[in-house]
């Protein structure tokens, strides 16, 4: 079940994400990024890491979180297969991430995402939970 949808954005990839709680929202955002980025079938969750991210506000935290996990793929070849948000507030979160290594012989990049941008980035609370949007530079 997807907790995200694509919205039209010239030359880039716009994504709207939802979650019942703040933690769900951030978890769904991480999974959406990797669902769009790479076909993770066959990747064993053999690696575990805990990351702490900070931001000036909830939107900055959102962008910084996505930037950090995108760096883990682009810089270290880490493919996130699961994410569990621990402690979270509007300026800091801790996440436990699991995944494995990308191998170009066995895995396929679905969309080359170069960066997470602040353009149209937003996070807000709704009656149903949390929603947000972000634009990826592709």
C-alpha cells in the first residue's frame, strides 16, 4: 500500500506523502524515496544504523531527513528497506534504518534522484494525520 502520490512538476519529481502520525509520515517518506529510487527486490536487510537528524522546523527536518538517506544511497550504496522512527518532535528525529548494499549487477535504479529540494517543500497536520510534499531533482 502506497502512502504517497506523484504530482506534476516540470523537469523534476514532486511527491505528496501522508501518515497517521508524525512518525508514520517520516517513515512513509523514507520508503517512498527508495520505492521511487531503486528496485529493492532481493536486497537483504543485513545492515542496521541509527541516525539523528535536526532541522530549524518541521519542513527543514523533513528535507534534511530525506537528504541524509538519499546520501546513504548515492554516497555509500545503502538501500533502505525499512525505517522506524523513534523519538521525534518538530526539530529533531531519531530513526532506525535497515537495508543492504546496492549491486548494479543485481539491482535496477528506477529513477535517478540527484537531490531533495526545498522548492515547494511543506509539512502540515490535517484532521487525518500528517501530510507533506517535496520535489526531487532528477
